[in-house]
């Protein structure tokens, strides 16, 4: 997998070299370090690219219908960052994803979105270089969509699934699709197999993140396809002798690197619409609070219409007054005559 950088630098991140460990503060070994506190390191200012993405993300509802024209000249990593923002804003659907899809993408996070089998299949045909995909909590994706993904993306190494009852059901239905089916071969181990020996299935799949996998499915994978490691736990010494990639960790969003330099307010901008994936769902709020937020949202939406109606009513009242009052008519005619005489002079 090619080495990359963060979105802030304008280059697609690498799956192998993504660093997720928090930065540790350096402590001096000098005796003075125990007597005087070290100065705090100033946070790095956000890049211009990140600020622009944040602005676009806050107004995504206004530009989503014209996204195909606006994003036509954007680099692939910027398009992927917009997909990450749309997912957090609960605006990611088939049309949005298909318009932005790029052949060079290596990761795709559509978890918790409204993407369907059609959207996933279309993107799989475009983004054939995908190596890590997250379809967890995608209740509109079935085994048909996963089949298209494994059929066109032969480099797929990491797959995240499950997370909801419907998605767990789909994952169980996809077990036969994930297990590679072999031609007539004489090798004694999976490591000795060549890609040409595998006729179908997820040929390169190595890591499966499925938090609530049932014991039968886990045992079936361990017996029939031991090369696929389920729910690996990253550690400094590796997992079963293997270094687990950061993208195979369920504790961090797959597209985290695409938005780590963007202000989180981008996807949590208004009280009623604050639906960040890191915050509780609106459905978990008390009923009275939900009604209050709904009223505020409706009141803000109808405020421009009320102001327009008030202006129309005022102008209508002024016209009716001029038509019904003799005194008002004489004042209006005198004003017009005064303007005429002033212009003549």
C-alpha cells in the first residue's frame, strides 16, 4: 500500500502507516524539570484546506444538489474528506457517494449511512483499489452489495461490518462470500497459495471487524478460512505474530484521518441538527426536549416566510388606506405635484 499523508497536506493517507497513538509529552531528564513546569506546546493551527472543508461542510445541505459541478475539479482526497463529513452530517446517500467516487481511493467508510446495494456496487466498480471498507450499521446493504464489493475489489484486506441487528444478519449471510473458494491445488497451507489458485471470494481479506459476531460464524471462519483474523486487538508486539493495521481497530473511525484536522463543529452546527456520531442520538432525549427542539427548528425554518408575509400585509394596508381615505389621497397627490414642480425647476 502506498505511503500517504493527512488531508491537511492534500494527499490520501496510507493504511499501513496511519498513526493513531496519542502524542506523548516529552519530559526532560534534567533536575530542573522537577522544579519548574514545562511550557505547554501550542496546538498547530488548522490548514487552509481544512478551514475550507469545514466551511463547505457546514453548508452541505445548500450545495448538495450541485455537488457534481462544485466538486468536479477537487482532488481525490478532498472528495473523500467530503464523504466523511457527509457521513457525520447524516447526509451520505447513493447519489452523493457515486458523484464523488474516485478510482484511487484506498479506504471507504460509509458506516451508519443510507447507502444501498446499488450505491455500494457502483462505487466498487469505480474504486477497484479499495483496501479497507466499513459497512457497519448500513441497514440498507445486503449480501448482494457485499458480493459486488468482493467481486470488484480484489485488494480488499480489511472489512468492518455488523453493529446493528440488520447489519449483523447481513454479515452472517455473507460468510460464504468472504471465504475464498479454491481451484484444484496441491499446496498444504494458505500462505503457499497463489492468487490464481483462488477462483472466487474475498481473495485478499485478512482482517474482519465484526464486534458482535456469533460463535458459530467465528468458529466457521477459524476452521475454513484461518487467514481471516476476526476482531484483532492492536498491540505493540502484534497479534498472533502479525502487526495489526490501525484501520482494523474498531475503536477509531476508519475515516478519522480524513477529518482529524477539521473543526468538529462542522458536523454539529445547530442545536436541533446536532447529530454527531460522538453524541447521543436525538431519539434518546426526553419527549419534552424533543418537542422543544422540533418547535425551535420549525420556528427558525418559518421565520423568513413570516417576515415576508408581514411586509406584504403592511404594503397592502398602505394601499387600502390610500384608496379609502380622501385625506390620504390629497396628501399623495400633493406629494406627487411637489416632486413634479421640483423636477421642472
